[in-house]
C-alpha cells in the first residue's frame, strides 16, 4: 500500500491563527472531508485533538492581511461642477444643469434660524421636548440660512443648512459651541429682514439676538463667496403684481428668483 506524506495549513478566520498538519494517508482521496470529519476545530489555545486517524500538528499564531480587491480603478473621479453664471442659469432648461459652481457677493441675509429640535418628533426642544405627547430626552441642533447672492449677471436665493452655516457666519468652533449652549433655554431663534432693517422673534435687547443681528448685517457674512450649488427644479411661475402710482395702476410680471441649495462652501 502506497502512503503519501501530506502537509497543509488551515486558517480559522475568527481567531486570526493557522494550524499546520502532517498526516499519513493511503489514498489522496482520503483527504475529502478531512477538515469536517477528522478534526475537532475548537477555538481554545491548546493543540487540537483529532477524532480519528494518525494526525499530528502544531499551533502557530500568525498575523496577516489578505488583499481582496484594489478597488474599481475603471471609474474615475467625477469631474468638478461647471462654473455657472446666475443670469444664464436662471434662463436655462430645468434639466440642462442641476449642479454648478457659483462665485458672487452676498447682498443680504434673508433668513437665519437656529434651533434645538427633538430627535424623535422634531419639535422645538427647550430643555425638554415642547410636545406634550413626546417623552424624548435627546435633541439635535439644526441651523439654516437664506442669502441673496449676486454675481453681476443675476441674483439667486441660496439656502444653507447644517455644517455650512458656521463657516458662513464666520464663527470659530468655540464660538459655534457657545452659541449652541446659549440657545439651550430658548430653544430656537429666527432672524429675518423687514424692509431695510433686521428683525427677529423675541426681545431685541437680548444679547444673543443682538449678536446675531450684528453678524447678519456685517461684512463677515456680506462678503464674496465661492460655492457649489444645486438648482431647484420646481420653480414657481411668473407672478403678476399690481402697483399704483398716483391715479394710475400698473401691472407687471415678476420672475421668481433663482433658487439654489449650497452643497459645498469653498474656502476664501
């Protein structure tokens, strides 16, 4: 009877270790099902004991990394968004270009809202959820702003939200965290324009509101910006407005401004 001396290594994935085994077999086909029927692959650190057959092995810890894939090198990085002029972008078709880079100057701040919201129901969170039917004890800080930006060819209303609002306001991380702490009791604050002045919901003598009013009307926000935006596709139709001058009435069609959402605020 011919015998074969066979050496092989098996790796247990859940232990990051391998087992080297030597065995004598009368037939190569005897290896079929060897791991499943001949050995008890326990997970302790002691040498394993075979159930049947003359099998001897030693335990050797290993540390290795297997490279499964180098990634999909066929798909290149997407090209940067094209630079868009607001006047031309407003007149272009809805599906021609939805994302573009815009460079312009901030004309004014139309809207700023900072709010602690209940993480469960979304209601205002003032040290506790304002909804009587919600018992959640966790909250998230939300922020959004709306600005008018002019690039010389036209104007657009641009929405900012989340992490983009802090650099938009020119605040450091420490100032942003302090602003969130100061808003804990009130829960939310909203600043918006009325005519040429900035107004807000609440007492204008409050130091927090005064700070936000100063920031919104200062050169910190009213500065040149470079950003990547997505165009809103659900534009409103033209509005017909009536104006009276003296004893005469005038009807005119007003085209709604281009509406954009900021995706990325490029550093100055």
